[in-house]
C-alpha cells in the first residue's frame, strides 16, 4: 500500500516531522516502509515540450529523432527510444542540466552521430507512478499545458512524500489512506477525523431507480447502492489523476478513477455499473450455478462453480463476480450517463476461494479477502463517491438502497490485564491499555481491573484476547519491552544421531571429499539414465519439467554435479552428500517413505578405494558387522558392485557406476560410488570403542594362496580364515589377486597374509603351524577353494 | 715411538688418500688388520723382557690409537661426502604446492547450520528434525492457517501428487517440525529446527525453490515476549558479534501473536530484516494438545541461505546448489 503525506494529512492535519522519522514510526506500527520517495523533487528543468517533428534516426533503428519546441519557438533535437507519440503532442522534456528524481543527470549527448539535447520522459522517470511504457503524453485540451511551462506547474505537482508500506494480512484497515492515518495519528498523539463530504442530492429518488436483494446472506453481509445521473465520461481532474499515478494506478476515466480513488482513500472497494445496462436497476446477490458463465471486465469468459458469488440482474444473468471482478455487460463506457455505485461487504473466505480458483487477484479482492470494513464506512464510501461525482457535475439521486445479510458478530471481548502483562512481559495498568486501544478506535470499558473491548468494524481479523494483546504491544512499542532470557531447565545437546552425522562429515572431509547439496528434484528420464527404477513421486506444480520429480536416490543428482564440474575442467572430484530421498509409502501411508541417505562419489579412482573408504567409516563409527555381498545392483557395473550389510541388514550399496550410465550423463573416466541409508545405519545400535591391549611380543606372518572359483567371494575366504584363526589372528590382508594362464577358467588365485600374535607370549612355531593348518582346513571344508601348492 | 713414526705417517697418508669407503676399509685393513705391521709387533711383545714389555705395549697402543683416529676422521669425511652427494642428487624445489593431498570442504550451508546449532545448543536448545514432505495439517492447518486464508498464498507452496489435491506438499517452512514436537512432547520445550524448505520461487540470483531455514520454539510456563526479544538478542550477539544489535517490529503471521519481524544492525547504522518471530498463537498450542492457559511461548525463524549469501557476499545464491567444486573448495 502506497500512501502520500499530503493525503494522510487530510485525515490528521497535525502530522509533523521529517519523512525519515515518520517512516520509522510507520515501521514500528507494523507498517514497514519498503520504499520512500520525495515527490516533486528533481522536476526543476523539466518543461512541457510540443513535438514539431518525428523522423527516423539514420543509423539506429530503435531510436527516433524528435524535434520539440521548448517554448522559444525553435526546434530542439532529442534522441528518443520510445515511439508512442505523434507530432503535435505535448510531452515532458528534461532539459540539459536538470537532474531527474532517480538521480539521472541530463546532459547533451551524441547517439550514433546525432545530437540529443535533453530527454523525453515517462511518468516513472518523473517519479509519477510506475508507468515505464512510453513517454507521458499530456492532454491537449488544457490551457496550462503550453510549451516551456515547468512540468510541476503544468501538472499541479506539489512536493510530497510517498511511502510504500508492507501491509500484513491482518490489517485490512491499513489498506487505505484513512487507516494508515488513524494509526499514525494514534502513535503521534494527534487527532484523527474524516472530512465532511457534503453534497446536494437531486430530486430523483433512488428507491425509484434501484432495488437490491441478498439471496445468500452467508456470501454478502451488506450491499448498498447509490446512483448518479448526468455523468459525462471524460478525464478526471488532474489532482485525482496525480494521486492515482503516485499510488501506482493508471487513470482511465472520471468514473473509474473516482471509484479507485475512494477505494484507496477509505479502503472500501466499490463497483460502478452503467445503470442503463442494468434492467430495472435491480441487483441480486447469490451463489453461482455450477457451470454458469460470465464475461468479466477484462474480456475473459469465466466458468463458475457453486462456491463463487455473483451479482445477478433481474433476468437472473450474472453481471459480476462478487468481490472479485465486474462483468463486461454493464461496464462504464463513453456513452454512459447514469451510474449505479455499489459498496458491499463480502465474506472473506468465499472471496478468497474464488480468487484462488480463478487466479484473479485485484486491488478490490485483496481488500475483501482480508475483510473490509462492514460498518458505517460503507455509507461513507458511497457519500465520498457521490460527492466527487457531484463535484464533476453529476446529479445524485436521493437516498441509499441496501440489503443486509450475515454480518460478522463481534461480542465484546474480555481482556485480562494480567494475562496481557504476562504474555508481553510488561506491567501496564488497565487504564494504560485502555488508552492504547482507544487511540485506534477500539471501545474499552474497565471492569474489575480487566477490560471489555468492542472491536471496530474495520478490524475484521481481530476477534480474541490474543489479537488485542498484539494491539496493546504494538501501541506500547515493541522496542520498549524489557529484554529477558528464559530460564531453561535442561542443558542443550545434539542427539546421538546428529553427533554421528557430524562425525561422518568430518571423516569424509578428512579423506578429501567436498560436500555437495544439489536440489532434490529430478527431470523425467534422470532415473532411467542412471539405470534406476523410474517410480518417483511427482510434483503437482513444478517450476520446470527438469525439476518435477522427487529423487529416490542421490545418484542422478551427484552425477549431474560431476558432469557439471568435468565440463568446467575441474578435476580430482571427490564428493559426498547427505540428503533426503523419497518413495511412495510401502505401507499405504499418505506421506512418502522419506530417508536420509549418504552418498560418496570418487571420480577417476579404482573401485577398491571406495571400499576402503567404507571400512574407514565403518571402523570410525563402529558399525556393527559391516559386510559386503557381491551382486548386481541397479546403476552399477555388473561385475563391480556389492550390497552393504550392517548388522545383517541391507543398508546400501557400493561399486563402480555402470559405464553406460556415465556415458549418458557425459562423464569421463570411472566413478566409484556408495550410497547408504544413513538414518537406518546411525539410528541402530553402534559398537562401543573399547581398549584392546597392544601386544609386546613378536608376531608371525603366514602367507596362504588359494585357488578360488569366481562364485566364492574374497570376503568369504577371509571370513573363514578369521573364524579359524580366532583371537590370535591379528590381521588378514589380501595381497595378491591373479587370474590367467596358470589358472583354470572361472578360477582365480587369492593370496592372503596372516599375522598371528599373542598378547602374553611369543607364539611357538608349532602353535603357528597348527593355526595355519586350522585356517586352511576351514577354508577348504567350507568352500570350494583349495590351497595352491 | 719414533720407530713407528713412519708407520703412523704412512697410515695417515693412506687414510687421507682414500676416496671412498672401499679404499678406506682396505687401507684400514692394511694398517690395522691381523696381518698388519702393528699386529705383528703386538705378537712380538711376548718375546720382550718383562720390564720392557709394558713400555713397548703402551707405545704400540698409542700408535694404534693414532692410526685409528686417522681412519675414523677420514671415515667421517667420506660419509659426509656420500651424504652430500645424495642430498645434491635429491635436491627438490619445495616452494610450490604439489596438490596431491587435500582436505575436503563442508558445504557452506552445513557450516552455517552447524554454527547456528552450536550457538543454540549453548543456549539450552536441542535440535529437532522432520520430514521434507508434509501434509496440509502440519504445514498449514495446525499452524492456524485454514485453507481459505490469504496467508496461504504467501507460502507459494509446491504440492506433491499424493492424496487429495493440495493435501501433501513440500514443506514451505520448518514449522511442521514444531507441530510434530509439540504433539509428541509436553513442555518445557526448547528446540531449534533447521532444514530444507521449498517454495515455487524461480531460481535467480536471490531466490531458490529449495532453500534452508532454522526455526526456534520455546514453550514453558510464563515465557514472555521480553524473553523472545532477549533470546533473539543473545543469539544475534553470539552469532554475529557482540557489537550487533537486534530489534523487533510488529508484523503478522497466523501462527504467532503478537508477531514481529526482527532486524539486526549493520555497521552503517541501518537495519537488516533477518526473520520473523512472535508469541505462539493459542490456537496452535491447542491444536498440538498443549493447554494455552497453562503454557505459553515463542517461535522465531529465518533463512540460512540468505545469511550465508550475506556473510560471504555471494552475488548469486544459485552457487549454493550448482556445486561447482571451485566454489565448494573456497570455504
């Protein structure tokens, strides 16, 4: 909501202070100033120019040459990038040496060889509204607009302050000049009042011209109309146009401009009908019929549902969507002479649903869905519109015609002073609270130290004791609340899972991995390209197709990261990620199964390195019974993949990414990969680190080479060796792997170095021999592997 | 000793002229070995008179010591030369980095999140987490945002094709974690909830559709808005530095009342809006099974990405999700 200082002063004439401190005050009232501008400054040197000639720039297609008369009768050449003007038009011209409101300094320039002696200006460039689309063209029919006249004089612009305020959804009242003035006046301790809008009613009686009927009282709380005859459609007065422009609205014609002006001023959206197009002047308010259609003011055909509200004519045809947008059939046009003016109060949830369904946000619907004033402001708005139309020569029919539906019922709210003081952390007396509330129009009586509060009609969203606590805190001033710190009873801490997760990150960073955090969305086809199943949960309203699925694995996202880095010739890529993956609930729940995964990708290394890395993690975290089971895993090289088992449960997989997958992601070299269900792994019981005595006695090494069929994994062999070796076996290390000419097809040689050591003595040769024999015997008994001689 | 002077001179000369260990060993053998003149002379001692034997033995010993010293000194010199030759042949320029070993880097978001968590843990909070896909109950309704409420539009929610239309969504804030915590625990509650959140914001230099927030929730007996302001103040000083000030301004959120925005001071005296906060709305407490007449409290929240972007002066927040290693390794 934009507000002008001069306009605020019409409601609170005693407002004083410099614009910055007034802006601060507005911010502290909850009306945050997003932008402040000083209007009418920087306009000296901007004058009215008359266009004498327009011709193309000889060397630039997007620039034309404009000759203007700046009052001296001579042609001054200007280069201009806009094409919306014609010879004879009057336009604002910033002359050489002037500085525009945005700080731009105008000097003589040469554009592609042509001199430019100034600048033709758009309204936005003059700080008059938001219109950037083309040069401002002044109406030709006013005497004051002769060339050479300063623009501020021609347009009647006086220095003013414009604040753009952020108004919250619970402050429908502050969507108006009057509402902001009320708050500011209360804060400054100065009077606030509405000006009188006196006008003479004509002889026609409104009851003869119009009838209204609310058929659905849940939709419409009040529906009131007035009528004006003898309106001549044309431009509205300059001062109205200037204010609309300042507040960001484009002037249309006098009737529409007045309607908008009063909406901005009093916060009461309203609608004007061409009375001649409303048969018998009758309007009724009802819910729409399913599938009922209407063409709205913007020319769009709209199909309605029973939840929407409509204004219908006597023939039952919808001629407007309640609180959202008027219909095309009764639009004010050049021919309009008689105008029917509507001011109504609509049920906010109803309007909200229709706005959302039709995606039709408007200045009116923004106010209605927050809850417009349902009190006497309705009559005030009608009077204000009638006053302004009457001022323009229209004749106002006497009286108001209205019907009433269900209005919000607001019982007096009991407010406990203790409760408020305890909530805010202050010690205010009931009378202090009363004076804060009184100042913004609440009606307060003190009963036994507590308050009985009547809520004003312009605060639809305010209903409860808590709502009122906010008003008291706001008027007291948040910055004056004494700061304390709550006394917690328990110490803060990270959970064991959170500590372990940090440990995982530290370990991975320690081995040179960088942490990535790609977005969790995938494109259709990403999963297939990664060799994974294509069952992913989709988004209803994705921003782009490339981000329309929720990932089921961290693999596709990480592959994209690798491809990005390779395409920028970044090498030595070692990445890890911890993030959520999603799949449809296995047990029929509404929410997906959501898991926190860890992935590690090592680019350009042998797959054995990622296996080592997994064991580093396993040992550091004491993962119980970490084992790998060779097998085919989707997305992985068929001969270089394994499932990760922890405590006997499949908890992830490891391997080398399938080279076909890498090709489809455009990745060079090999990628070693692991992905773990971290949530599952770290939530289970982890082993405890315990002291194991370091032996002081010599150790003995034994090398064993086995002839092993491909079907038997190395981990199986080493597992049996460990089992047979028992506590005295300190270490088993695969030190050679060989398959070739000397081996039978489908067999390979695996050589292990076993280190035996006792904690309390030197092992004898006999003992070591016996252990060696036990190990060989176990392996040969349990598997098809045979000791190589 | 004079009769041995020549021998000593010869031995010293031989030691001096030895150019390497082999020559030196051979020369040493010649003068000190079993068949050397000295050894032979020692064998001859037995034939001397008893009274002469001691003096002659002493003399022989002195000669041996002299010769040994000569060879030892020469050995030291030769060994030194051997080392020097090795050092010369192994000379390396260590003034450049070799870049064979690298520590990895935590993502900036993780670094900031860890830091924030640590500050709040120090203030007596625990860290709560929850799912990123949520139901309308947790994301909106329990938080006092009914389906028609204009505020719903402010959340620009990304919905998920599960359940009824607009029933399941990517959480648009981490507040659902507050609801889940309150549903499962009676007060006192002191938690912060960091995590990923989602909105239909097109990615540009200052927006991402997936970003990170941290929210705090305190529910206990007699918690006041003064406690809220004081907690924000303590956090701001712990995180940004003791010179940084905070202030609250009235605002509106359906789930808190009174509501506020909180700002932090900048060195130039201006204020920067950091996040939102307020006293938890009684409807929210009641929705979560907590009696609002008995308990009250506050909540606050702000974006982590924006904080990071500010702190490190990132000119494009998209760097945080592109994961270019040249970016990741800077921090």
